[in-house]
């Protein structure tokens, strides 16, 4: 997802700091799954592994088999809890070291966890665990809405399986939205399996209710759509709009559900900020060039529209634009925007942010401050200089990857991503965490 120019390996020894703003809810040392029986999976997976032999043949990749992984784990005296949960069906390619959660969201009793296929051996890209689970550590993920829809290659022959999902959004109409990138991002072999596709699931019935393949005129060869935000006018689920930041193509894609149409918005504010591309996380120094990474919506204003805030990952400034502009294709795609877009301000040094979300009743934005191993907050009705740190931990909060507001609660996923990219994770210690708290409790004592 990032172009890296410099990586310096240094000893990681940072003093422990922790605020009381967020609490650990779920933790994982390594990701496992609630495995099905082989008989529950499509018979197409019983055939030998092979490479693509024709245009319509499924794609397989060489790599260690899960049988070898299980044998090695069972012979290495791994904890019995993990060993029992990792008895993998022979037809599933699973390599636990390549499964890193990227997104998290909540609906009723489901905590959804996404794992994009950035390496081999990811059995399922869209998953959940029961939020009420008594087990909070290393709880196995359950593919959603089914195993067969998450299998790669396709189990049905219809091309409807999910290839790779980064993050999801859940709207007020009990619908889940996401982009299936259709890309398997193995090292040195970025393979496009199918076009980018917007997918909507009815969470009440667990059924896919809508698919839309993004046309070539709204994407670029560099496009990476790693997050989505939904704008649903009050009382009108059919009039929803979706906003997809293109972090590597430096654009914003807008999709109208009613028109079943997408358009691309271009603006210089979507690019990286050249002086803010340096990161130092978990003892690794590197440069990233990610542009607009996530967008955040306020509540509906008196004019019937919302303000949309946005920021590049490689940047420290905050920007905004009214959805009145974005939801009108003619206004959104014009070549000169005059004062449509505005600079809110500079958050300050080392305030680079991956994702963020706004608690609409209070106007409080929570920000994943990746360069500080922290989560911040800012009330959008105040000066940007009032940005505060809600929670910080230089060992347990390495790389906050996703932030979501659900009702009056905030959820944050941290995944230790830089150590995975540039070093090696120790899968005998906790690497992945979901943090949560009530919004008002989380910001108590801050300027938010």
C-alpha cells in the first residue's frame, strides 16, 4: 500500500505511556478462524493446486500448505488453545503469519474484522466475532456472511467471491458497504483478479443486495481504495452516497446509490504533503507517500448537507468540503473549484493520521495518530489547536489502523503494521487489539 524509500532498523525501546481513554476489548497474538469441515466447502477445492492455465481458470499461488504449517506448529509445543483452534481443513490455504487485520466495525453483537489479501494464505477477508464472546484473547474469526463467499479462488464459478477487503462502513439502514479491490497483493506479484467492486450487504438477512463494478474512468493504475464513508440523508436509505478516498491515486470517488453511478473528484488537497512523509514507528524509520486516506462526515447542517473532513496520511493538515459539492457530479468534477475546498489548519508535528471518525452528537472527531502510537480527539466546533491525545501506548498501540464510532462508543483497531512490514512479528505475544470506550468517557479531561 505504500512506496518505501528508506527503512532504518533500530532497537525498539520506548518508555511505556498509557492514558485511561480506551480499554482493550479483544486481543490476538495471531489470527485463527472457526474452521469448517471439508465437506462444507465447494468440491472445487479438492483438486490439486496449480497455476492459471487459461483465461477463465482459477488462480493459485505456490506457497507452504496449511498441512505443513499445522504439523510444524503441533511439533513446536505451541499452546493447546491455539493448536486446537488451528486444525485447518486440507482444502484451505492458511498461513497465520500473513494474516494481519486492517479494519474493524460493529453492528449489534458482531465485531467485524477485515483482513485484506496482502500476502498468501489469507483464508477469509471479511469476518466477525461475537461482541459478547466470553473469550477475549485469540478468539477465532468467523467468515461473513459465509466461508464460500470469502474463499479465493472462487468456489461457485460465478465470480461473486470476495477477494480483498480493507475496511467497511455500516450505515443507519443496517447495511454494510465495502470495496472488494479484486487484487491479491503478493510480494512482487500484484495480481488483479477482477475489477474494483462496491458491495452492499443487508445485515438483517446476511445477503448481498447490491454490486457495482467501478468503471475505468474513475480509477487509475495506482488506485487503492482502503476506506469508505457513507452519507445517508435522514429517512432516505435509497438516496445514500458513498465516498471512497483513493490514497495512491490521489482522488476521491463518489458513488450515488439511486443513480447507480460513480464519479471521480480531483483536487490538489488530495495529494501527500512532501514535508510530512517521514514516519518513525516501532523503531523503524521510513517514508510513505499516501494521500487522502479517510473522510469524516459531520451531522446534517441547516442547508441539508454535511461537511466532509479529509486528510492525507502523509500530511498534517486537515481540509474540508461540503457534500453539496460532492453529491452534484457537475460541481464535483469541474476543473476549477474556486473556494469549494478549504484548509481547516495544521494539526502539528507527527500528527499523521490514518483513519478517523466523528461522533455526530458532540462533534468529536477521533483520529488514529499513527506516528505517535496514539488516538487523538478534536471537537470540530473548536480551533484545531485543541486537538488532544485520548490514549497513547508506545508498545500496545502501535499503528492504529481503523477508528469507528458506533452509537456513543468509539472502537479502535491497532495492528503493529510497521513491524510486520519491515521486521517480523512475534506471534507468541499480543500483536492485534481492539480498543473501546464510551465517547464521553474517552474524552474526559481533554480539550474535546
